[in-house]
C-alpha cells in the first residue's frame, strides 16, 4: 500500500483534531475529486513499519481525538491489508480514540454484502471503525455546508451500532 500524505493535525475530516492518512489508489474516479492525484496506486510513498510508528507518535497526544482514513480509497481490496494492520494497532494502543474511514463504496451493498463475504480483512477492519463515511463523491450533489462530507448522497454511519442492530445508524 502507498500513501499520498499524512496530516498530523486535521480538523476537516471528523470531529476534533485528528491524524489523517490519505492512502493511494482509487478506482472510483469521481468527477472533480479533490484528491485525484491519489487515484494511482503507486502514487506517494510506500506504507511500512516506520509509517505506522509515525502515525502512532502523532496520535500520542491528549488533544488528538482520533484517526481518519481517506484516499484514494482505504477500503479498496488492494489497500485493506495495510489498513487492517494500522487500525488494529491504533485500537489496541489508543482505545479511547475514534477511527473514521471515508470510502466511495456503499456500506451495505459493497462492504457488508460483498467485501465482507470475500475478504477476511474487511470484517476485522469494520470491527475497529467507529464511523464510516460512505458513497462516491457526486459533484452535482456537492454542498459546502455539509459537515464532514462532500456531497449530500454520502452518509456518516456509526459502524458498531449499525453492525449490532443490522440497520444503518447515522452519526449526527
């Protein structure tokens, strides 16, 4: 897995001050994507053990609320092994911090009904996520007044509550 950038302090991609990892690689190719340079799976730097340590160091401050995963596409099958090792380590070391993941995939159709049935990593990633922002960016539904998402079709989903109840529970 490659990554485009790491923001040690980010206030735009979830509540509070967060560490954000922008992974490389995305096949959605949303029109007017804000991060189209990260569509290429080989863009940026290679994610490795030193990257994990850097992210853990950035998270190790009381003013940091959590980790946000963006892209590119963190839930792309090609990125899931790298994402899994990161989210499991973050949950182990910082159980009080939240993990948000932004994906162009649909939570129910693409992730639960497809990926989770085919990829062992998907269920384990979901077990670590607090919130998932799902849905492709749609420029005709772009709204700058929306909080923590780019277009009105995207949903902010409480992952653990949704998994427990079998119905999508939205974050407010």
